[in-house]
C-alpha cells in the first residue's frame, strides 16, 4: 500500500506539470482534435484520482493490504471495535487531506453547475425580451444588432442558436449554413459539458498548470471539432468567410465571447453575465453560453492549409495512453499488489 501511494504521488506530479506542458506544445493535436481531447480528459481525471488516491492509500496503509480491506479496518477504527489498528497523526492528516481535496473538487463542480444553470436561465429571459425566433432556421433566435454575432446557448429543456441581424445581412446562404453547422456541432456534441468540467477544475485548482493549460486547450480543440463538423456541410472557403465574419463581430481582444454576448444583450454588464467559462477572467458562474470562440492563428492555419489526419497507429497510441492513465491509478487504489 505504501509503495502504491508513492506511485500515485509520482503520477500526480507528472500529470500536474510536465505532461500538460508538453501536450500543450504538441503539434499533432490539431491533426486529431478528438484524440487530443480524449487525452486531456484522461490527464485531468487521472491527475485528480492520483492526487486524492495518494493521500488516501497513505492514510489507510496500516489498515490493510488493499483498499477494500483497509476500508473495512477503517470502519473498525470509527466504530471503536476492540483490537482495531490505531492510526497515527500522519495517517489521519493524509486521510483528511484526501477528504478535503475530493470534497473541494466535488463542491466546486456542483457550485459551478448551479451557477451555470442560473446564468443560462437569466440569459434566456434576456433573449426573450431582445430577440425573436428566426423564420427560416429552427432553434435559432435573431437579435436586431448590426455586429455580426453567432453563438449557442445549451440547455436541457432545449438549446438555442443566437444570431444577429448584422450576421444575417453580411453572409450569403452558404456562409450562414457554415455558421449554423458550426454552432450546431457545439450543441450536438455537448461541448458545454466539457467546458463546465474543465472550468470547474480550474476554479477548484487555479494554481495547477494542468487546469489552466487544459482549459485553454479544450477551448481550441472543441472549436476545431465544430469546424470539422461544419466542413461536412459547406466548402472550406465558405466556412472561412463565415468564421472570419463572426470573429470580427466578437472583437479581437479575446476569444471568450464577451463582446458577442454584450452585443446581443445590449449591455456590457449583461454580456459579462452570459460569457463563456473559457474567458480568462471568468468565474464559475460564467458558463451560460458557448460562443463560437476566437478564430486563432492555429485554427486559421488549419483551415487554410489542412494537414493530414494523425495516422491510425498514432491515434491508437494516444488512446492507449489515455486508457492506461485511467487504469493505473485505479489499480493502485483497488489492487496495489498487481502493480507493486
């Protein structure tokens, strides 16, 4: 058990700093954004599991040779069973740390989800006052504003695509179809749930390099996935033209969608209420919408000069690594004897 805790601690340190730094500079991710997204999720999940597991296994080490027997022994300690092994101050500290970290992560996720739900409801109420349904695009509403703006507002009771009059006037039918396809990809693939998970992780552990780098990487990867989905319906030229128009309407200062939401809601303050959690300065309640995102130089280069998809062997290697990242800390927790 003690060796397993060292293994988990070492894995947690690797996943907290060197691994996300290396992955954030990798050039292959734009060639296979779905595979890269799986790896980022595996790093995040395995990192949290390893961090909590290292302290949990260390704290339970005197009580058993595996997690189940140790938990049984811990129950004996709690119930005052005669002959139960007593824990030292160090072991109590380790267990308390595991409980605090785990509780903090879960609480932050629930708090972020609660605030997101409230922000989305408020955003919908504002849109009900300032927009009208599109006569030709199902599930879309139009705001009478001259800035070219498009973003999506997810919801369990129904999702919306928000368009501005300026966008409708500036694009032809094919360009508009590209924008709609891009936004629908965000909704159909439920990118808002990924955004919520990584934003809550960053809010819980803002000092952790993994959480900061992962949030930025996920932002760009989901935009690439939406671009790829749109390319199945429109030409590359039409998509580029429409994305450049939307990006210009959202402003050039950041890719968070603050300018877009402010434009459609008619007020900078209201816009900040509806901004995406991908904004660098956003808080846990700012995940109401999933705007289209900034057309970064990497996305633009990817659309202008598409590189071949990552080979099957490369994708299989990355996916295998993702699976191992989940399996190793799980085995170290449940059956450490299989690893050490």
